[in-house]
């Protein structure tokens, strides 16, 4: 029994010494290199006063677009650092901005059913050229452009759908109903 106690004592001492060697260090520790702080005034190129509560951003090769809660879409020309033009899409709050296929898409609330319509703005004429009554969910903010479509999430009491809109004609090209609720998982397209 003495032999077992002595062996156990040796193991405990070795573990204690090993742990002590690893936990402390007598060498110097390296600190992270200092990061130079540059004041905003030294890096800021331009500043724009947008009174309508700027919310969503989008861009194309020419302009930076800002969707304001006031209903306006503001086009900023970054080459000259000035506001190029402004279009009012609605007078009420709605969420949504997307850029693609030579157009800017935004939203306008539809009072009839509590959803949002999608409006298409021509950046060359600076006018709303179409209103698409699709029943966009008010929770969708980014209007995605991909694969020849503007993609919109629609909402009804029965559920949500994903709709692809042809930007040239305004026709709904694809509607996929999502069987999804807070309690169901995973979501499946029908």
C-alpha cells in the first residue's frame, strides 16, 4: 500500500509542477500594436443633411440612393459629392429600396390592405414610372434584384410568398408560397 501511496504522490507532484510551468511565464508578453486613430474630419469626404430620416441604401454605377422614412428617395452623385435629385414615392412610412436593371425600386404604403406597393423609379427622368400592386410585406426592407427579377416577400393572413417581378413589364413571374410559421420548421416552398 505504501508503494501505491508513493506513486500517487509522485503523480500529484508532477501534475502540480507541470501546471505551474504552464500557467505562469517569466518572459515578457507581447501587446497588440497600437492602432492609429484618425479623426473623422480627416477621413470624411462629404456630409449630407437628410432631414427625412435616412433608412435604406442602394447604389448603381452612377448614384448612391438613400430611402428616407419621409417617403423620398434621394440620389447622391459621389463624384461631385452632392445631392443630384430627389423623388417622393409616398407620404407615409414604408420600408424598401432596391437597385437593378436600370431602375430604382422603392415602396409606397397601400392603405387598402395594409401592405406596401413597389414603385419603380427611372433614374434618368427622376420620376416614378410604375406602381406594382404586389402586397409587399412591410417587414422587407431590401428589395433584391437577381436573375432578371425584383424579389419581393408578400404577406397575407394565410402566410407569406416570394414573388419575382419582371422589371420591364411589372408582371409577377413566380410566386412561391412558404409554409412557415413561428412554430413550424423548416420552411418549405409549395
